[in-house]
């Protein structure tokens, strides 16, 4: 393919993936970085995101759209716009209407049934009264909602005494919607292993040289580059491929599959429209041709990712202080490739992250190597060099991941 050094790209983002724009700027002639703004009362803190970096912050997508060769969407809720742009001849990286598989959980469950994948038993509660009536006297369940991830993420029901204060808090935030909010109540899927595919999908085709790995929920990730995913993950991809082709999916795709004692795989959570996090931060560096991957997918071509090492790891960066405050993040310059920051800007000679409604989550530390231990050790050595207010640093963060690697081998997932 021709050089990208004279090409321009727009990255349309929410602020959570500034590191993607920064990475692309190493290859493209110019990266225009856009955060949609629809508030009646814009905040100056959001305007600072992207400042002082090697990217050009823009505030009007339409003023620049014909100056760029491709447009990359890194998050959710722009699917219809992507579909429209493609119809007008623009080259777009993004899930298009495929984002519905992630944000509409009912559609996701219906799709699983339609393509012949197992579906956890699910009850659709309508409002708090129906929810509490259904849950009364029941054991462990998982509560989820569609579209409005800002209301709550998945909640583990442990009993009515625990549920009541959680519902009181939710009611205080959503008000009268408590009367009719739809909450999905799912039976747990007892599993021996939970593993996922992390790669790319282009209109129903999936990239080789994908990552297959294990996430320690909200803490860490360890993965290996596979030429082709293990059968239990490939089955999910094969079943979902025709759906993604119909929806015009062209972007990052990740799956979470819970494997039962009998070897049955439940596809429980998709990432279809935004970068997975983790290991999206890792993928921008582990795949040395990341810019080429983005370019080809925007042109409806299936790329071949080129991995710098067979193993990659990531530690999720969290600061309790950052939940409500701007965060200064200091680290040696030579470690920059191993530190990926969200809502990132640079001023007064220092790196800052503005609050992002992500419970203090401000980025990731990444490492790679010829063994899992090398990749994990690199992450641990890098995080020790970071100075940030109330940075959470668990020295045993990879212990669970190491156990998960052992468990997965029983099902043909040989990390």
C-alpha cells in the first residue's frame, strides 16, 4: 500500500481514547481530533482534552470532513452517522449499525438465539416494583440495562438487603424512570474459564493474528497472539460474522466467553463499536502496523496485524482522586509507549487527565514480551515509575490472570 505519511485522518471520540489519536499521529500527516459537543452548557475542561499533544483539536466535524482521507470512530452512539457517511462515499472505521449488538442488550440476546449460540436465562423486569417482586427469595443474579450505561454497569444481586440501598441510590439518580426502567435479570453462568477474542471485524470477516486473553475485571489483562482463535472462540466469530456483514461492521471487536464445566461457551458480553479497554490500549502498540490496520479497515479491506511479540499484558490505571478531579500524571519520557492515558492533555510541561465519569479509570500500562511473565513484569516495572494522586497499585494484580491461563488450557486455550 502507499505511504500514509501524506494522509489525514479524523478521530471522532468522547475523550476516552486520546491515545489512539496520538498513536496515529506518528504515521499520518495530520490527525484531527474531534469530540462531539451537544450540551447547552459546554465545559472548559473538555476543551482542554487533546491540547499540547501531537494532534489538532477540532470543534466542527463538518468543516474538516472533506480535508481528511478517513474518519475513525472510537466509541458508541455514532452508528447511524457512520452508515450515512459510508453511503456518501466516505471511508470510515467504525462499527456502524453493528454497535447495536453492544448497546441494545435485548437485541444481543435475540441475536444469540437467532444464530444458534446459547443464551443465559433472562427475565426482563419493568421498573423497580417488578424487579423486586421477581428477585424476592431468589439467589445470585446479574442485573444489566441497555443503552444507558451511565445509569449503572452490571450489578451482582446477592440478596434483598444488599439490593435495597443500591436501588435507593439508583432511584436518586434516575427519578421517576424507576417506575418503568427495563432491567435484565440473568441467571449466572457457572464457568471454569472466561476468555475472549480481541481483534477486528470487517463486514463479517475477522482478522488473523488476534489477541486471545483473560481480563481480571477492571484491573488487568494478559493475552497471546494467535494466528487463528481457539475453536471455542472461533465458533462465536463464525456465528456472528453474517450479522456483522449485514450491519456494516468495520472496526474493533472483542468477545467475552464463559466456558462451563462441560465445555459449553456462553458469549456473554460483546464490544462492538468502541475500543475494548483492556486491551485496546495494548493493541495500539503490540500491533506495529496499527495505523495501516485502521486505514485498510476504513477502506473495507481485511488487514493482517503484525505483532511485535507473542504476549501482551495491561494494568488498568485507576485513581480514586480522579473520580472528581483533574489528575496530574508524571512518568519518565522513555516510558511513554507503555502508558496510555484517557482524556489526556499536556500543559505546563506535565500530563493531565480530566475526569471522565469512569470511576477514576484514567488509562492503562502496557507491556509485551516473549513470555507472559516478561509482559507482566514490564507492566509492573512501568507502573512503579508513575506518580499520580491516589494511584491504585495492586502488586498481586496478575495472580488471578495466571490462574486463568491454567484453567483455560483444559478447553484448548493454550496461552
